C-alpha cells in the first residue's frame, strides 16, 4: 500500500508543479498586458522589472493554486485510468477512496499553505507591488517631444519643434527657452534644424543645432529718470551643441506606509481589527442620528413646538401632586389664533428641515463606512475561500479524471478551464452582491464554494461506482427509453 501511495503522490506532484507555473505564466502575461502602457518607454532597469515580475507573480499564487490542483488532479487520475492502472488497483480490491486518500492529505497541506501564503506573504507583496507600480507611473518617461507643442518635461527648459522626419529623426524649426535662471523668457535659442538624443547614462540630453540664433536679454539696473532700454545679445551660429542635464527622470521610491491601511495589504488580524472598528463607528453614528431625531421630535417639550400655549389645569397643580393629562395636538392647534398657528407651523418646518439635512449628511457618511467595511470583510473571507477552493477542486478533478479516462493536456485542460470559469463567475457574482449590500459577506463570498461542494460530492459518488456520466451514448439511451415509454402510454390511450 505504501508503494501505491508513493506512486499516486509522485504522479500528482509532477503535473501540479508543471500546471502551477504554467498558470502563473498565463496570469502574469495577462497582468503585464493590463499595465503595459505604464511600463513601456520608462527606461526601467532590469532589476526594477525583475522586482515588478516577482511581486506580480506572488500576488497571483492564491488564484493559480486552485486551478493547478484541479488540472493536475484531472491529469493524474486521467492518466491512471487511461493506462488501466486505476482498473488494476480496483481489481486488487483497492477502492477509489483509498487511492485518493494520500492525495487528500497532500491537498490539505496545500490548502493550509495557501492560507498561510495569502495571510502572511501576499499582503507584503501587494504592498510592495502597489508602491512600485505607483513609482513607475510617476516616473518621467524618456523625452518624446510632439511637433507643434511646447514640452516642459525637462526642468528649466521649454522646447518646441515644428516637425520631425520619421526616417532620419531630423528636427525642424526648433525653439528652446532657457528658464534655469527663473527670470522669465530672457534666453531663447532658435534653429532651423537639428538632432536630439539621450546620453548613454540617460542623464543628459544632447542637442546638435544647425543654422540658428541665440537671444539673451541682458539684465541692467535702470537708474531713476533714466529712459527705458532693452539691452540684449544675439549670437548667430551654423552649428551649435548643447548639453542639458535631465533631473527627475530616475525612479524615486515612495514610502510604502502610505498604502499599509488598504484592505489588500492586511493580514487576518489587521482585517479583523479594522472590521471591528468600522462596525463600532457605524453603530455609534447610527445611534447618534437616532438620538438627534428623537430629541428634536418625540422628547422635545411641547411648548417649544406650539408656542406659549399651556394647560391651565396643569399650571395650577402643585409640584408635589404629579398628574397626567392627555394632550390632543389637533385640539390645541385649533384653539390657537392665526399668528400662533403660523409660528407653530414654521417651527415644525424648521425642525423637519434640520433633521432632514442632519440625516442626509450622516447617511452618506454611514454609506461610505459600510462600503469600506464590506471591502475589509470581502478580503477577510477571500483568504479562506481561495484556500478552501483547492480542496473543492481536488474532489471535483480527481473523480472526473477517473470518469473521463483521458490524460495529458487535452481534455483535462478544457474541463478544468470550464469548471474554473464557473467557479470564478460565481465568486465574482457573490463578491458583487456583497459590495452592493445585497447579500451578507459570509453568504456572498462562500457562494461559489456552497454551490460546488454538492457537485464534488456527486462526482465522487459517481466515480466510486464506475458511473458513465461522461458517456454520451448513455444519455441517448436515457432519452430513448423516455421516448419509448411515452409512445407506449399514448398508444394505450
């Protein structure tokens, strides 16, 4: 039996590692395609790109593990069934449950490892990835001046070109304003044509200008009552070379603590803390709104709402003789004169408007806090659902592989992708319901798991009984029997 278990585990681990890295590669390519515009043209170093790929890959591990487990379990039991090894095991009296037993322990270990990764490692990788992506987006790209537009990318200079030859990269009608002295447009260089390129260390911009002029206004202190003059210097050149230092083009790293309070950068302990804090804030805010409305309406003294009208009998009572009298608002209001009625109505309207404004303002605050709370609750449950899905997919993939009896990367890939898409769509739907406060966080985030668990139980039951649920002829025979039964019933009638 130990040899059997070793054979099954060995047959499972190989496809698991292969499919895991294959899925990581596919998800990584899709992720890079999403952010390709932020990466191209930034002159990023190989170290920065490697760091970006590492953090991106780490953030995809919890999503890649369930699909890898599903695909590898399908391939493993499909190969065993296709090579008649599964039939030999069953002929020797070994049931499918006992064959799956060692892999069940392996998948349980993978499930706990996935939870540990999602709770401890992924928040750190998400934090570093978010910070790095923010710095890459903020980085100033290599100089790409558009014709007809003044480009202020370089600090202290404003450059405009009229046209550019796409074949020779020759620039025409060049205007360069030098603002390094911060004195305005006092220095300008105009050239008929020229070339522009970056230095090898990408720290300087080298310009070669042809047939132009340089204009510099000379600053002169004018004495009192002296006529205004405009001294300047003009230099004409046939060829001139300029070297402009590029500042601010390197990648500057931001403080990662700016994003540490985001829900995707927290572990289970921090998420629980923020969830409790937000729940308490929402409860206190709702209680303050209720008390405000109640104090301004129900608990407010009647004389503040209807003026100075008071019951004469109540005023004559002694303080030591408490008494209760029924007060009919309609009767008291009808006994008022027009002035008192107008004053009472205006006071009631003012109170209603004040309450409406107060409730509306706090309702927006409560709605915002509830949305934040749902985000933390979603991320908290996601750490469990992604890990638990590894176990669910194993109990779907292993029996299906035994039923399909096809190994390799053909049929198992198709079936795995279909099941994964169903699970992913159910997960996204449940998460959307939680965000919109249609379903409770637990029910919405565990919706996909609750719907797939019965499927796993059903497939395992059918596989243990050597069912032919994947045989199309069995379904044709089933419908054929139904048709024959219906024909007999109609003929008897």
